[in-house]
C-alpha cells in the first residue's frame, strides 16, 4: 500500500509538453512504466477544458472502440490521448492521415514504453509530424533539496517516493521489478526468462557506474557477448538502464571506448541490491557509485540535455571526467565526489586542458559552494537546481 496524498506538481514537464503540442500534431511521451505519463496526460486533458478524449489501450473496451481507427478517431476534436500505444502500433498509419488533415481538428498525445518497435513504427509513419518527449522520474527541481536524501534512497518513481515509509516504498519497488520482468519486458519483445533477466539486471546493479564488459557478462551467463549486449540494449530501450557513452578525440592519449552503465533509477538500484533503508545504503560498498548515478541523473535533468549530448571521459593513464556535456561548441564538465572536502585534482586539470572545457563543476556532498580555480567551482549537491543553468 502507498499512502494516498497529492501528487507532486510537475509543472516543468507540463509546460514543455504544451509547447510541443502547439507545434506538432502528434507528441509521444516515452518512459519507463509508472513514471507518471498517465498523470501528466490527464492534467493536459484537464487544461483542455473538456475538449479531449482518452483511450487506455490496456482496456479491452478501448481496444474494441479502435478496431476501425479512422472511424473512431476522425470525428474527435481537441486533445486525443492514446495510452499504452505499444499495444496497438498499427494505429500509427491512421495518425499520419489525421495529422495531415486541414483544417486539423485534433492533436494526439501517445504514451508508451520506449521499445525499438514503437520507435520504428512511429518514425516510419509520422516522420516530421511527431515530437518525442522522454519523461524521467522525479527530480530535485520537483521535490526540493530538503527531500533530496529521500529521493536518492527511494528513487524518482512517484509511488515509490511518496510511500508512507521506507519499507512500503521498498515493497512497491520489489513489486515493480517483478511486474516489469514478468509482463512488461515480454511485451517489448524480450524473449528471455524473467529469472535470467533478473540475474542480469542484478549483476548490472553490482557493476553500477562501471565500464561495460561484455566478455565478463557473457562468461557469467554462458552465452555469447552479442547475447548479453542484446540484454543490455533491451533494458536501455525500456529506460531502466542508462548507457553513458565515452568521449574520445585526437589528443595524443589512449582513451577508454567502452560505455559506463548505470541503473537509471537509484531506488531500483537499491531494490536490486536489497538496501531498504538509509543505514543499509550508508554501509554498502556501492554507496559512492549510487550517489554518482543519482547526481548524474539530477544534472542531466537540470541541464535539459539529450542522450547524444552526454558522455564520460577516461584515459588509460587514469585521467577521467564523470560527465561531459557537448552542445555545439559549448563543453561543460562535471565531476561527482561524495566528499565534504572538495579539492582540485590532477585529473580535473587534465580534463580542463585536454578537453578545452568552458567550465568544470565538482559536485560534492558538503554544503558550501566556492571557486577552486579559474572556471572551476565546487558545488554543493543541494544547489544543483539553484546554480546549474539549463542549456538553452
């Protein structure tokens, strides 16, 4: 059971979605299950002041109403929401026809998991007519720095974050993992046993914030490297694993070329590692890695970056940078350290010089924010929302 209380306002996402709906005839909200896609869609319908219709495609009655999509949708006006669109990808050709009508009577908001099949279907049918919006979990911007420790422990799934107790939150996440593995992954085309995928996901949790090593995983599961790579890509497509790609360029140093892997949500990481409370987390070997992944996610959300703009950097001699953001000619670096005594390091100096960073920020666990060197600052994690400027 989760304690009933008002949902957290997600005004930023609502405003972004409203802007996209003003520009595109079709907008897709993609994200892991239970991140709040339906709640946002219902709020957008409320803003539409009665000029809207919602179809829940998990409901057999709604699927029956859409047996003839053109007949069901052509006369609707306002905002039309199609929830769990991955259940009916054959709707996309009809949406293309309706999106091209003049005058345009309706806008379409489709919600679903980010399966490759869904993206392929929509891209082929709706090229130039659809905008994609990836919905993450809750962020510090939404819950406030005062609730940051709870957000880190429980993760950003609204029902997990809002649990009455840590134990109830953990119970929700354990149930989510089971449902995701047994029902959702098969729906996304993963034809691998739930127990095998759970072992794989748990192994990823123990390698959280480390370099991906396909050979190591392949040996552990007794399968080919390409097979475990397929497992990783499926979990990434479902937005429960983040692959952070390496940055490399011609600087006269050997650089790492394997991605780093993270469990996208810190709460799911802690469930996979069986860490129900803060004391359990504080005494676990993955404490620092967990905090790194959590802060990385908060920075990416605050900056408003796309996946193709985010990298890490590491050389074979030990110089590294946890997050490199590249947009056009702008390069920003972020180092993440769970310490209350941040200091400039040789690795940071190397990153500044080799990557020609415009600025470097060391995010730390203390409460103070101050300059470390020219264009380098130490930033308290509690000041991410206040002091990290979203990219324009």
